[in-house]
C-alpha cells in the first residue's frame, strides 16, 4: 500500500513538472508567434520597410509565422517538435534571412536576435546564452555588411553600434538567465537533500547520498566529510569519489595527524582555494576566505592558509566549510575539483546544505540509539516474561511431581494428586497460550485489568491451594502497557509466595491515589521465618517496577504478614 502511494506521489510530481515545462513552452511559443505577426503587421503599415525584395520578404515572414504557430499549438499537447537547444538557432537563421532580404545592418529585424538570446539564456544557462549572443552578433555583422546597400544609405555608426549593443545586452541576459537557472538548481538540490531523512538507511548511507548529490551538482572530484562521532567518542571520515557507488561509502577512522590537518582551519573560517589558472591573464586571482562570525571577507592571512593546506594535502581547487549543529562545530566538509569550479557564493550555499543535513543526521543517530535501547529493553522484558510465565510454572509442576513420586513410593493413594496436577497443567498450558497470543496480538486492554487479575488469582488459588483475595479501591483504569506489566507483577508475586513461603492466605489490593497507582501483595507467614521473608526483595518485581518509574518496598505488618508494596507514578 505504501509503495502504491509512493508511486502515485511520484506520478503527481512528474505531471506537475511537465505542466510547468508546458507553460514555459507556451509562453515562448506565444512570444515567437507575436513577433512574427507583429513583423507582418509593421511592414504592412509601413510600406517603406522592407525597401527591397518585398514579395520574398512577405513569403519568408508568412512561412516563419506558420512555423511559429505550429510550435505554439504543439505546446498545448506537450509535444516538443524541436529540442530546446535547436529551436533558438533556427530562430537566428530565420532572422538572418530577414536581415539579408531587408536593409542589412539597418534592418528592423535586428531586434529579433534578442529573443533568441533570451530564450537560450533562460532555458539553458549562461554559456549557451553567451554562445548565442556572440554567434548572433558575428553573423549579423557578416550578413548585414554583405547585404547592406552601398553608398550614402550605408550608416557606419549603426554597423558598428548594433553588434556591440547586441553583444553587451546579450551578456547581461545570459548572466541573468544563468543566475536564475543556478538558483533553481540549488533549490532543487536542497529539496533532494531534505528528503534524505529515512532512518532505515542509517547515517553512512545518508551522508553518502548527500555527498553524491554534491559531487554531481559541482562535478567535483572528491567530497570529504569529517564528522565527530558522539557514540565512539572519535572523529570519522566519509569519502566519496567520482564514479563511486553510494553503498560503498563507510565511516573511516583517520590517523591523528591527518585529522589535525583536515580540522586545522578555525570553525568560523570558510575557504575557497581556486588553484592555478589556465591562462596567464588570471594568474593573480586570489583565494577567497570568509569569516562566518563577522559575515565578511577575511584578510590575506587566511587566504594563504588555503594554499598551504592544498599543498600539504595535494589537493587541487577546493572549498571547505565547517559543519555546525545547534551552534557547535561538529566537523568539516571539503569539495575538490580539477578546474576552478567554485565561486564565492558557494560558501553561503554549502552552509545552507549543511544546515539542512545536520539535523537529519542527528535525528537518524538519535533514532538508531533509541531503536537499539528499545531492542535491549524488549529482550530484557521477554526474558522476565519467560521467567515468570514459562519457567516458574514448570518449576511448580516439578515440585508437585516430586511430591507425587514420594507419596507413590510410600504406598499412598496419589489419584487425587494426579488429577489436581492435571488441572494445574491444563491451566498453565492455557496461560502459556495466552502469553503467546499477547506477543502476537498485544496485551490485554487496561480497562479489563482488575477482571484479569481476579481471573488469574482464581486459577492460581485452585491450582495451588492458596486462598487469594483481590480488592480494589475506587475505579482503576490504566493503559494497556501498564496493565500488562502489572499482571506480570501479580503473577511473579503469587509465584514467590508459593515458592518461598508456606502461606495459606494472600491478598492483592489495588488503588489509585492522586497520580500514583499503589498495589499491595501480602501473605501470612509462619512465625519462625517471618523476619527472613521481610528482608527479601523480589528482583523481577523490582526490575519491572523500576522500568515503569516506580519503586518497591517489602514490609512486615503488625499481624505477622509480609507485604510487597508497589508504587507506580501515572
């Protein structure tokens, strides 16, 4: 059922993503169609444009309008007729035809090139936008100059200004478009990292998944995460390399010298080592260091530390930020690359990544410890339940069988004893079946706690010739978990009376006083062993009560009875 729900959620997300893409396609298609129709309307209103090959220009614009309408209509059916990387180049080719058919460098169709640059920039990023701007500027210059009219009509200022104008504005569009795409990609990465919160996978897999996503996002060579481990009281290294499987990442113990070197940077200092530039023009480009506390760029001292650290660790370009959780530094993150792939803004972004992933890692660690502790407590509970519900009854049967054997050896009649033993065996088998049923289906509801105690007391009295009375003062309503634990305490208390005393009478009293549940298990003793029994402390009852946050006292009453008092806070 959960798997079906997950698949349906993924389908909804995919549909929403496709819907967003189709909206973008429609907007671009509508803009392209608007440009084509506007060009037809303008040259119809102003007969002076175009100034030559008018019929051919009309035909070319009509064909381009039909092409634009086809692309726009296809967006309604979410069917891309052309890849996003090809469509802007087709637009540039069409615009060059319009420029060649009209006034060359003075053509009104020059402004159409901005549309192609804008589409490439905001759909594919900075570099595609720059390539489109440069190609459009160069091709417009060549085609415009080759087809421009010679003579007095040729305007040199337009010929020189328009390509520069296109190049400069094209660069700005590419920068803005690339910036927007990069921000969306960062938001997408943060969203994916937030989803890494499944405690079933463990800390190592969660950290490996985060490092794999960071490596893929930056195309980095190696991702290193140094994290202090509060369980083992040491520092562990998680290393992810390009092409490595996520499952292969494990926490590694690192030598002390390497640990000191990796954690040599102050906690409040983040550094970007840019490495050696490819071209001499950028030889003086400095490393970047940022003070996280003062929120400003650091001095030259810390910039030199980055270069020294890269030399000692034999690293290329890298970025390093501290790992913080609840204001305390708990490790450090390193990303290394072959090229100058890191920029100053990456420090702030990586700090956001760390801020998102550290609570996830802490919660997974906490849940792991809770699960481990819960497993230990469950094993202890099962051990006590087996002792009280399985071993003790068999010890009672063993004693009764020994007594029957002794009677039989002395020639006494044992038929009544055997029949009683048979009834005891039937009752104990039923109790064992109830114990197994409780393990499978859960414990008996707390609302029936007193009836369950009375039923068990009656069976115990019949089996072991012990007068057991059950009393309750007021209404006792408790939850299922507490009810199950108290029934086990009653079972152990009566078993102790049978094994360690020769009592003929027992009384169980349950009452609720304010926020405390009090239970008394008392029995009459023979005079000679009363003092020894008053010093007896039942271990199993004490352990169960302490697990519930309560306490146990054993007292000797005035009438010679031993009383086990159990107090549990509610």
